[in-house]
C-alpha cells in the first residue's frame, strides 16, 4: 500500500483539513505535496459535496444542496520535472472506501437547484442510499438489485495554464450570456462563494476565487469526465499545461451508469485512491494528445454479459418535434423508454431513474449519421436483478 | 438451415427480382410472403445501395452514388395472427455472406452528396474495400488491422401504420422547412425518384411512392438503427403497428463502429440472414414497449478486452465555441482526437476515419449532465492492430 | 468464401467419395490435394462415424456403432514447400453446417462398446439429438437448455513420420499388453478392419492398414484433441513431421463440454471448415514446439459469465479409496457431483451426463499438488437454462 | 467495512495471537467467535507458512520450510443455528492486503522437502518475490510480466464431524501404507509436531493434535482447494458436518495459476478477508451437495481475452511410456511444453515454472475419453507480457 500523502478528517469541512484541497481550477492554487515520476501514493477524498448529504431517508439535503461548494478535490499534486508539452501518465492503482463510511448516495437534483438529464420529467428532488458489502452494493431505496461496483474517480485532472483558464472562462461566459436569464444558467462561471483554494489566503485567495473555473464540466485537462470505465487499473495520459502538472482528484463513485443522468450522480462516496505518476517528455506533440486526455481501462471491470437494451431517437417525447441527429434527445428517449419498462416491473419512475444513474448501464451512440434521427441505446445488465426481467 | 423464403439474383436491380423488395416505408407495400409465428426462414439481401459500389480502388462510385435508391430492403414478411398492439419477437439466428461476394465496402460520402459525421473535416469522397476471410476482415486500403466481424443488419423494422407514417412525414417536413434551402436538406422527405415498392404498380405505386417515408432514419418501427450489437443471436421486441407486422430487413454490415460515422457506413455487404418470428399478444401495453424496439444482444460478439479510449467535450473544434451539453459535438471531438492519434501511427486522416467507422469501436455517452460539457468517448480495441499502438 | 477443395456426398460412405478420406494415421496415405502456403480453402467433413448415427429417438445405433470405422477424416492436404522441422500455421477461418444436415448427436457409449468417462455409473447406451437454429442448439432429449455453439473440429492434425508412427504403435502396444485381456483394451492398436486410406489400393492398402495408427487418441501431431476452444478464428501451430505436412481434419462438433465425457462426444455433426495454411520455416526448433501443437483461440467464443461450479477430489466415489493426486478421479467426482445436482432440477442422470458433454462447460485442474488430493472443477454456465438453477 | 472479528499481530506466531488459530482439521477445536446467519465480518490471516518466508532473494527459507506448520488458519467461526445437513452459504465479500505487507512469495519446493508438480525436472528450491501495486503485481525475479491479481483464499472450509475425520485418516493412512518408505510419503497423516489448535491446552490439545487431519489436501469440507476463481464476490455452498459449521480460512493468494504447480504455490500473502455467512436449512439433501462444496464465482475476475495455449498428452516425457487417459501426465506435459516455449523468450526454466504457478493461467481437461491419451491444456494470457510473445 503506498504512503498516504493526502489525509483527511471526514468530520471537518475541506478548508479545515491539514491539506485544505480545492474546488476551483486555477494554476495558482498551491500544490499540497510533490512527488517524483515513478512514485505511487495514496490520497483520501471527501465525497464531492463535502459531506452535505446524509445517510437517511430524507431527500431534503439533496434538494437544498449548496452547489457552490462542489467538487471538493484532493490535491494538487506537483510532479517534479514535468513541464507543459509533456504527457502526465497516471495509473489508478486501486480505490477503496473507509471503514466508517461504507455507503454512498445518489440523488435526483431538483429542477430549481441543479436539475438533471430528465429534469422536465422528474423535477423533484429524490435520494437513494447505497450500502456497500465488499465488492457489491444494494439500496433500501431501490430494492431487488445488487451489483458489483465499478469504482472510479468521477473527477481527475491537471491544472490549466492561465491562458487555458482564460479561454474556458471566455467561452463559457459567452454561452451563459447567450441566454442570461435562464434558470439554471447555461454555464457556471467563476463564483467566489464557498470557494476552497488550498492554502491560499487574503488577496491571493480573492483573486483566484474570482478567476477560478468551476469544476463541474470536463475540459481539456480531464476534470469531471464521469467516465465509469476509468476504474481500478486504468492508465491515463494527460496533456500538461503547467509546471508540475498539478494533478487533483475527487468525486469518487462506487458505481455509475453511462451519462450519470441524475446529475447527483453515480453512487457518490468518500474514499481513498492510490495513484502512480510518470511522464512522457514531449508527448503532447508526439502523440497529438493535446485536446483531451486519453486512457486505457483496467482489466477488472465487473463482467456482465447479458443485457436488455432500449433504443431512443431524436424526436422530442413531449411535443413530438423532430430534431436533427441530436444524440442528447436520442439518449433521453432511450432512458425514458427504459424507465417506462422498469415501471412495469414495479419500480417507481424515480427508482428506475436512479437505477440507470448508478448501475453499470452502457450508454451508446449507435448511429449518428442517419438524417435526421440519431439512435442511442441504454443497455441494462439483467444479472443485477434478483428476478428475470425479460418480456415473456 | 431454415428455408430460403426470399431469394435474390445479385446481378439484377431490386425491382427486377422475383421478390422486388422495397426502399420506402409504407403500410401498403404488399408482403413478399407470410409465415406463422414460430417459423424460422432465410432472407437474402442486396447491399444497401443495390449494388452501386464496386470492388475497385476508385471512389467515384461513392462520390456519385444515387442516394434516392437506398436502402433496398428484403421483405416485407407478413406474420400471421400478429396485430397492432402486439410485440413481434424476432430472433436473429445467423447472418452470412455469399460465396460470390466475399467483400464489403466503406466510404466517406462527399459533402455535396450525403456528407458524413466529420464532413467539414473530410469533405471528399473516399472508399475502402474490405475482404472477408472467415470470421475476419482486412482491407488493402487500411493496412495493419484485422478484426473479427460483428455481423448485423444495419436496418430491420416493421411497417408503420398510416397514422404513424403521416406523423413521420409531418415532423420531418417541419424540420426540413425550418431551413428549406440547406444543402443537404435537414431531412429527406418522400421522393418518388428511384422508389422500389415491391409488386405495386400503376396508380397505387405512384401514391405510395409519393407518401412512403425514406428509410434513412431509425424511427419507432426500428428501421435503420445501425446498432452494431444487434448481431447473431440477438432477440428483438418490435412494437406492431399494422396487421401482420410486415417485417423488412437489409443494409447488412460485416462490422461497424458505433456511430457509423462515415455514413457509408459500416462494412456494407450483400448476404443472407436467418430470422425466426414470434409474438407476445398485447405486449406493447403490458411492457410499455411503444416508442422504439427493445433488444437483447447475442452471446457471440467478438471479445476484445483491451482498449485505447479517446475523450471529447462539447466545444467546437473549429471556432472553440462552447456548446451546451452537446453529445454530438463531444463525440465528434472524441473521434477527431482518435484520428489525430492514429495519424501519428502513419495512417492518413481518411484511413483513420474509415477505421473508426468499420472496426468494432465503442462510442459512449459518459457524462451528459456536467454543465456545459458533455463527455463522450470512442474506445478502439488495441488487439485489432498488428503492432503495439500505446504511447511509450 | 474460399474454394471448396474437398467435396463430399453425405449419402455415400467415405471410401466411395471422389476424395475418399481416411481413418488411420500414416505418412503414406496419399494427399487428396495440394495448396501453397497462404492459401485458404474449404473442406467438407462427414460426422466422425461416417453417418452411422440417425436423427431419431432410438439409441441402438449408438449401442451398435462400429468403432473400427472412426474417425473418418477429410484430407490429407499437402502444403507445398513445407518440410519436417517447420511449423505449419493453420487458421480456422470459419466452420458451418449443411442445409440438409442441421442437427447433431451426442451419445453415451455402452460399456461393452466404447464406454465413457462415467461408464461404471452409466453403462447403457443413450442418445440425444440436437437441433441447430442459427448459432443456437436445443435438444428434444434434454429439455430446458439452449446454448450458442462453440463450433470446432474435434480432430485436426498432421501426418506422423514413419519413425513417429512406429513410436506410437510401440508405446500403445506396450500399454495394451500390460493388461491384454481387458475389455475394452487399454489402447486400440492398428486394425485393418473398416480402414479407409484415401486412394490406396491393393498391397499398399494392406500394408498401410496394418501399420496405420488409430485416430482416437490425440498425439504429437495434434489429432483428436477435442479442445472446444479450438473454434472459429483460432490459429494453430503444428510441428511438421513429413514433407507437405499432410493436414487432415474431421470430427466436427457444434459444441462440447471440456472432457467430452460421454465419449460420443460433443454434438457430433457433418459440416464444412474453411482453413488457411502457412509456414514458419524451422519453427520447431526456434520455438521448441516439438511435442504437441500450440494454439491461439479465436475471439468469438460464446460469452457466458455466470457459472455454477462443482468440485471433486481424488477419492473414489464407489469404495471411498484415497488416490494420489489423481486428476481423472477428481474430475470424475466433480462431474458426478454436478449430475447429482442437476437431477434435483428434474433431469435424469443420463440427460445430465449428456448435458455436461455437450454444453460449453469448463473443466479445470485447480489444485494438483495438495497431497494426496487433486481438486478439479466443472463449471456450468447458468445462462443456458430456461430457469434459475441456483440453490435457494 | 464489516467489523474485524479476528485480528492478528503479524509479528507473532499463530499460537501467540489473541485468537490462536489452527493448522489441523478437528471438530473439537474451539470456535474463535460466533456470529448469526446474515452477518458480515472481517478476518485477518497470516500467510500459510506462519511467516517463515522472507522478502529477500535467498531461497533457503523455501528450501528449509517447516511444513509441519502449514496451513495456519484463522477461525473457526461458529455460525449460530447451523446444523449438520444444512448448507452454509459463504459470500466472499472482499479480500485485501495489509499496508505493512504489500508483497507475496512463490516458491518451488525442494524435492526432499515438499516437492512440486514438476519436481523431477526442477528438484531444487527457488523463490520469487512479488510486489503489489494496487490491483497489479510484478516480480523482480520474473521480469517482463505484470498482471492483475485474482485474489482468493487458497483454503476455506468447515470442520469435519468426528466420523468424517476418521474416514479421512483411515483412507489416507491406507494410501500412505501402500508405499510406507516413500519420500515424501504418499499422504501426510496426523502429526502433533508444530500443531496449533486454537485455545486447546493440555491433554485435550494432545488428543486433538494426534487425531487432527493435516490441512494440505482439499476434502469434503472444502479446505485447501486452491481454486483461483474463488475470488472476490464468490458465493460458496458448504455441506455442514458439525453444529455451527465451524468455518476457517487462510492461505490467501494474490494470484495463482490453475494447478498451483510449484506447490508454494500461488502468490502467497498475509491479508484480510470479508465474509458473510448464511444458511440453507436441510440443503445438503435438497440439493445433493454432500460430497464437496459448490460455488458461483464473482464477477470481477481480471478480463484477459487473448491466450497462447499449450497442449499435453498422457505420454511420460522422460521415458516415452504411454499411460492410460492420465490427466496428470497430460497436464504435466502441457506445462513442460509451455516452459520450453517460455525459455525461447529468455526465461530460465525456474522463472517460467513460477510464472505458470502465479499468473492467471487456465488449466483445462479438454479430452478425457480418447483412449489412451488424455489431452490437457495450459493457457497463458498474452496480455500480461510487456512484449509480443507469439511465434512469428
């Protein structure tokens, strides 16, 4: 087990930790520690909300969550000798839970506070608690299913350069300003409220809090990709934008369905992650890995081989309007079709929705050129149910 | 081997066949034959262009393809006793090639004639021929790769009711009219040119040709879903809209990557398919399978376990503009990232593009709620290459 | 589809075919045809008994089978330029059935005529007929199961040199002579009865018939290995003992469980196989592939991921006698344990036995050093049953 | 994480622990603790030798190991309400290593002290140390390979009844006495030397030490089965022979090849295991699970899909003698063939041998009826090597 380089006290908020962590992206957030290439180390992580959600049956904490607080990240890690233009190679050696924290949560955010992929259909907040038992999880709120975790960091990324940060802020602000009164806004631009910025203090804190990009979207630096297959044993190649790369990680998921459609999210948990870092000098140009990270999944994903698959096309389900090759609408329809089917098995719509966001369901773009309909599918592993779910 | 109920002479165009087939969707296209539930049967299929593309190195046939001709389908099959409201259960028992036709084609359509997913980057027509050798395929136009086929019908579906057909025509016409001068149009509405409509003749032919929906998009009836995992051994549950269901099939692919991104398409081929049909009476309401088919993939998909995965986000690669959770752009970026990487291995952009459209690559919607960036990935099986493709 | 180089008329016995085939191993059996390295070709094969077993419910043909007749093989194929010391590389491109012959058989041989792995428990002849429907098979004699074929040649091998043949005959005769009165004999030494030897005639026929090794055991040349994973897409590396290698093939199985425990055997069928041959000059010494073939399985084996596994140890089930690390007894116990369990599901012992010999069950040597008990297991895929078979 | 019910101090021998554990099977060894059905709990385990093997490059500790000491087990656990005739259902929830003990060992035992499967070929002691890095392991003594652990208990079992124990002792003694002077003996009968028997003391200790069966062989109670697929997420059904079942566990392996052919063994380690117990009342008769446990493997085994497979037949490699359907010899030949091949890649014979015993290689009984040769195979995953190992 590698040395724990980043230790947390889960009873305290992120800014009161020995290593305070951060919840914004900015090149000037000080590194929490540094390591040499070739080093393995352990980092502990809070859940992405910094402990706002409790293990009970009341969804009000989901409804009232302070989203200015997310995602509390562990890091940054400064990797010695790594420079812009290099590739930072990160091995996810292992991930686990804490003895005192053997559960996670999933929630549907309320339309007024966060929303979700199907927020027009499911505008109210809901919550499900998932208990872990070794490699498996079950939920008292979604009975009749049990599955092996596909444990992964929802968020892992390197720091942007100042130039890249400015590009982000500009393009996202332009999007937001294209519909400035929208609730929720089209993008979350920098917001000093509830910012945590490592050991920064005073004027430097204020500057960085005002400039720092929110952690919600995935971007060129990786970040909140929410890729369920980035699990144990994966190897990631990150483009490097600042000296030392400044790697951060958080938002651990015990499991997640493709799309993370309830937004909150997968099975969210606190836990630890063992990483190993290395470098490919000059790799960004050599391999043209410049716009986004590239990765190789690990070999221990749960092996489910039997799926029931739901299709969707890019016709709006509410008004029947035809959209042009729109994969979002097609995936939405596939998910809605799956939910309607799961309801015939006795689930509520909310239960089915949370199941799609937590179980290892596969979300695919199948056809994206057959004008005017995209075809997307969501594939549910049948072996996670305690009964036969096939049509008869 | 079940009885061949639908036999073709590949040297003749579809309207000159004993069973002429069809290339439009309409409830009044006469059934080619009828079977009882529980019956297995073989149908032969032309390639989707009705033989327009030749096994040579000249892409002009791709460039000049007559798209009014596609997709030539085999059928419809009338299933006795099946009625609207039922589910038609279709087993894909097996699929194969003809001894005289052991090759397939992939092409990038020209921007002026069909276009493709990355048409702004690759506007010129290109073609690759793929030779089959048992379960494997290789291409003289894309050297260094060999993979097992994931053979499937790109298109399988049932006839729409007249009401459903009218709904399709209306919604697609509205989309088309929202930008009436666009080239290519946003949707392909009914077009009598080059229509093939089974044994219909005279005024009835003219009426149906004028009303019949094009086969390009997938819709509520299934149709051109281009789902690579709908391969041998799959079982599909179709909602039924007309008496006898009227099942048709075509557009066989020896293999395809998720998205079928070059539009032409997978590895397109002529061949045969063995189907078995059955019925679940009243199943549409009972299982709420009403909007789209549902299916269970077969157990013999090629087993690749080692992937290199490319991520993309919903920022336009040309102008850097931020889009709102747009999975299409995210998948486009993932594909472009993959192509840039493959170019460092020595492939041309066109070769890499055709590889992504033919090899069993996985296209995923990973995160679809992390405002404002969707995250999509394309995963390439490393075992199909004859050398190590990992970064070093 | 490669050219059919070896065509059969299934209504005729092997010696009356245009290419008569053979059922003994001998270097002097003339090649049926020759090919260059790099060539793909199709060969047709009789079932291993030369058509003795019929598609009916009467097991008397199993009971009375003439085992002097087995295995009728297609070939030999002379590969130009291949010499002793080389490796013959054989790709199994594809395997299939004939339209007129869409079924196979499994049987338990009677103790007096062939016997089987559990012959002391199941001494009577039994038969099950398996119908093929595309990639799947079912049996009216073993209800409640359906599985995808793992189609493979039970027997594929190259000709021995005269020296190697003499070594075989000597060592097998010594074994047989160690208990000369045993019924059945410990080994089947050369026997001219019912020999088929290609185009040989007269004195040469008589000589070769007297010397030729029986095809039953696997040996240095490959031969009757009955390896279920040697299926479509596999690549085999054979040591070469004679000029031209002289490759022969037969005993096609639609499916088989590890061990082929009923002896007759897997799901035995007639069919065709597409092969491609190549050579690694001097490969026997370079890779030390001298004693037995080496192979790489294909990527399209049916994907079953859920198994129920039965253990066995090397204690005789009849008298409770302890044997020393005996994997045969351990596997026997594992199989008997599985059969007893399957009987609680309603199967007869014979049905369960034939199921283990036909379905893709995995037979493993788990522990072979824990004095004095070996541990072997047999793993049954649960997804092949139409009901839940787990203990409750 | 379940409560740790069995805690060890790895610096102390087993008899000095708070819960002393045991290294013999006997119904009268007192339970270390009791739990109700439905309970999950953690147990810590010493490595099987009780810490005799050290993390260094000197194999003398392997050569001189005191085998009277093995296997030190944690337990027994008394499960309340469980009685003879029931099935004890054990879920292996999770398994892991200790922070201070992130390595394991493999060894070839010397012929004079333990021996191994290929002891005639490799009579000298050898040792390899394997370092763990998250899910992966590598060895400075076997370079060029890296693989994911298939972590499992080599030994898990329930207590025998007194009658069953007597049956074991009798049958094993009879075997031993059939060749009383053999070195090593054919079986290890009860031996009071180095016995550890939980909290037993005085005359009771002496009696049980004299009667208790050695833990080396697997038997009706499970025990030392060394089944590599009994890994995380597995569910085992044990027949119950005594009140409370008295479950014990130990001999944890980070990984193992089928057969555990070097005898010492897999990658041997200390660690912890999380178990959950339940009961099926009267299940032994209902499901006829009476002779050996039955299990369902977990879904997170490492997914390797590309193998190179070596065959072996039952002809002795030393004297060329033909044996009758002997799976042991066939597997031995398969392993020897694999080792000869691996030597052409630059490994020593000892390295190759230890690789086969540690990596997740598959050992199969392929054909067990083809008189007189059994065919066994050993399949090596090619993806564990850092270079291409295929013949060229």
